[in-house]
RNA sequence: GUCCCGUUCGUCUAGGGGUCUAGGACACCGCCCUUUCACGGCGGCAACACGAGUUCGAAUCUCGUACGGGAUGCCA
């Protein structure tokens, strides 16, 4: 089968985390089957749609590597086609003009609700056509049932009489979502509709539009929504941040995608899954049916894995905007220590905030808890150490060997000098292995720092 | 109200009738490694919502209840 999927966000805000996951699943499914993945901006509600939101969505998608295979389609640009289909539906008897006033409708709705039945307009059975505003409603079947074989939810059946005569064309002639989504999916050749399960019920109503037009109904896959850490539906108030917010927190796009993929989908016990494997393994049948909670701790952990596999130059590019290096050696030092730095961080922001001693030359900014380490005895030892420092080679491993021998020769233990040495060189109590730091700093800078921080 | 969906450790999940005294990951706790912080290794804590039924046997199948979620808009 020639697979075509689409991601169809409505531009009422940023690309939120749930939308990103829906996009990811669509992208993955299309890639998995060698199909196409398209984008459509659902801006039928002109009031709530903004150009900024469209940009934000594109930004989020491109950051995640989920841009469409073709330029995005704007739903509002297709209003004429939607109206045309609505008229066609009326001509085919699948829909009808409804002249109900707002008050009449409200009364009808109350009545229907009290009776536990769906809204059906009396106009579905009338032949007259008064001269006034009307909407176009679907004429839902009174009997029978409709079954959807959903790729995630399984077989779901609904009695046709529970379906309401939904409006497909507003009084002003513009289409509603229920119509537009079907027409666009059909015209775009969408074969698989993968979306949030809040649309599961809508799928039955939309199926009637497909039937009314004699179109093939696509395969549906309704994936569960993501909930906040507190279990509540993710809303803007509940941390449903835009992907840009996670980007701002220092998460890598591949890490976010990996985390999102594992939310609701699994491949045995695999946790860290490359894009390549994700494409090879992705399968709608493995998508769970229950909503998952968003967990920052787990995201952080996934991110740390990706951070460790990042190459040093990329890391530098990532942190560069967040630091103000004054030493010409800054980049070389960071690059040299990258693996050790990444091992100690969850995000590149953690690294950016803890490497001041690599960015500037001379005595490091001394943190309070580190300053206390440099008492007279420690400084005396460090000064002696500087005097005995070897000329070469300045590599972490050989420096470690040298240090051990030096300690033995002076009747000292590593604990006698390790922490003070770190404090003198970095101004902190924590850093990568101090001999690796010395190697990154080089002999000149090492001597200079000890000289400045250990004046007696 | 009516209809639809869901429910395994705190969280993400494996599990598709016996191999489950329920596995993995994150978080948490302990130990080891160790110049610090980490990483890594080892170990621990911790779950099949509840009740019936089907079956020799159920986390796995069926029904019910409870609790969540969704739909019921001239929003998407």
C-alpha cells in the first residue's frame, strides 16, 4: 500500500508536546512504510488562528526533524472546495439545509440531552426552503451500526442512532472541522489518520461524510493523549509546554523524540532508540491504549544518553550562546574534556553552567566551599608540587601516574592533595578527574593558577 | 444524562491462559569502584483497581462495579 499520513495541528498556539508526539508517530509510520508524511494547518477557525502560531509550529517541527515531505497545506485556503462538497452532499441526500434559529437549536439541544439522544433537526425531513440563513447538517442514519477497525483501539462499534446531525457548513458558508478534515484527507490521499484519541468519537461522524461522498474511509489510529505528571490532562496550565520550552531547558531534539516515542509505544525493553531503529521498528499495534504521564526525570535521563553520544564540536556549538569565554583556549579545553563533562550532566546547560574554570585564564573564581580547602598546609604542598611538575607529556593518564609517584615520594596520600588541587585549579569541589583537568589546562596555565591561588 | 475509550511498581512499560514466587528503565535507598562529582557494577524498595465468571490453570478471556479520560459546539 502507498501510505500517506499527515499531521494537522490547529494554529492556536505553539506546538505542544502532545502534538509533537502525534507528528512523530505520523512521520515514523510514513517512513516505516516508505510513504509520504504531509502537513496541514487546520485554520478553519480564523478567529483563533494566528500566523505566529503557524511559525511556532513549523519551528518546533523542524527542530524535531519532523517537517512535512511537501509544503504545508492551509485548510482555510480550501474553503471553496469544502463548500462544494457540502453542496454535493446535499444533492446526494446525505446532508440537508437546516434553518433552525439559535434559540430553537438551544431548546432542541436541551430536549435531546434530557432524553439522552443526539440532536437531530426537524429540517432533515422538510422539503420547503425558507428564504433565510441556514447551515448544512449531515443526515445521520437512524438504524444500523458503524464499526471502525482502529489500528490502536481495535474494533469499536457505535450505534448510528447515537450520532448527531452535525453541522458541516456554517451559516456564513464556511466549513466546520468535521467537513474540512474529511475533504482534505481525501483530497490529499491520506491513507492513515493517526491522531489523538479525543477524535475517536469524531471518526464515526466523519465516516458518514466519507460514505456520503462514496469515498474510501482511511485507516484510523487513535493514540492516547499525554497527561501531566499529576495525571491531569495536559493543558497549558498543566505544563503542556511547547517544544520550544523543552528546547530552552536544554533537551536535545533526538532525546525528546526518543522519550516521546517511548511514551505509549515500546519495543521490548529497549529504551534508547535511534531514529533508524525507530523507523524500522515502529508499529501502530504496539501503541498502548492508556494515556501516559509526562515525566521530566526520565526525559532527563534519556537526554543524558544523547548528550554523551554527541560529538565535542556540536556540544560547543550548543553551549556557545550560553557562555562568555575569555580565554582563547576555552574551546579546546571544553572539547578535550567533553566526554568527562557530558558524563556529569543531564543537559548541555548543566555543562555550560559549570565550566567557568575552562573559559577564563588565571585564578578561577573561588567558590566558598572550595576556598576553605586551601589552608596553609595545602598551599605549601601545592607550591611544592608545581615545582616538581614534569615537562611532558601532559596527558591525563601520565599526569595521574606522576601524581601518584610524587605523593609516594613525599609520603602523602591522594586525599591529602586531591581536593585542594581541584580547588586551586577550578575554584570548585567538583570537576572531572583533576589530572584530566590539568591536561586540558596545560602546564603553563596549571602553574599560573596554583601560583596565584596558593601564594604564601 | 447518553455514547465511546482506558486501568501492571511513584512514573514509562514488558507481558497476548501455564515458562509470572510478574521482567526492564527512570526515580529513590544501600554497597562497591574512587582525588571530588559523576559514570559504571551489585543489591534493595515497589504493581496485575475491585468483584464475579469461563478454565485443570487468568495479569492475560467474559461480564459487572469503581475510578480516570474523551465525545455530545455554526471549536479543532
